C-alpha cells in the first residue's frame, strides 16, 4: 500500500504540481516534437525513483517513465478540442492502472533509503491531492456547465483568486477532518456562502449561481472524502 502511495505522490507532483501550463500547451501544439514532453517523462521517472527511495526500484521507475510517455503520446495524438475532457479522464485512469501494476510486479523487500514513516507518505499525498490536482479535476468536470462570460460579470477580482480560495478551503476542511472538528466545516461553508451571496445577487444570473454552487459542493465533497480516507489509512497504521 505505501509503495502505491509514494508512486501516486510522484504522479501528482509530475503531472500537476511541477508541470506548467506552458509545457502542456507546447506538447499539445508540437506533440512528439516537443522537448517538454521528454522533460515531463524524465521528471516522472526521477520522481518515482527518488520518492520510492530504493536503488532496486530504478528499472521500475524507468518503466513508469516510458509507459507514461506512451500514454501521453496517445492522448496528444488522438484528443480533439471536443474530446479533451474524455481523454483527460482516460489518461489519468491509465496512469493509475500502470502504477497499480508496478506495485504488483515489485516486491517491496529492500531497505528504504528515505527515513520517513508511512504516516508521512499518506498525509503528504492527501494534502497534495486536494491542492492543484483537485482544482484541475473540478475545472475539468464543471467546464461543461461554464456560463458564458459577459461584461456584467467582469470585476476587479484578483488573478486566480478563485483557484487559491478553493485550495485553501479544502486544506481547512482536510485539517478539520483529521482533528475531528466536523462542525467547523459547516461554519466554513456558511462563511463562504455569506461572502459569495453579494456577488451572486448582483450578477442576477441563475446559471452563474448554479455553476458556483456545483463547484463549491464538489470542492468540499472531495476534501471531506480525502480527509476521511487519509484518516482511515492512518488509523490502520496505529
């Protein structure tokens, strides 16, 4: 189990945290000719090897990198503007299945070089998942309902403020779950609703209101579910 957690952490870092949007755009434009595709593949191999912390795992890390590149190339060559959402889901499922297969192939009987406890790997993976990866998942899922932009909706909000607000609220919810303060989640949701009420009232746009509500519920739900899963895994180690 802990081997999969480490590999999942490496995947989250390589595919979301340390992959700039400029890399994604260059890969989509140039496909196999993009230098960033190969940097991306190399990064996944290095992360898998380093986070596993075992010299014997290096061949498997190379296998992860190669299969990751093949899956990405398939997606880049077959996806279209109308099928990006579908290919995103298929791409991520394929990567996770590869990691599961690697775990079954590799017997974790070697001496670990990274002296972190299992609780650390579970906690850090949960924390990382609810940041940028979850933001991308939510954006991808609700993009089908994205309301049309109009001049009435343009304001002086900070750049990417909504994204950072979502990340912060999920981190708070995650912390409340692990510390057993479930009631605080209700206060947080109520506070956000109060702050957003004025904006939505002024917008007078039912679609925008529903769009924000769907995004908020998915965000809170993902944070709660992740917190409960991490809590259950941590309890199993006690």
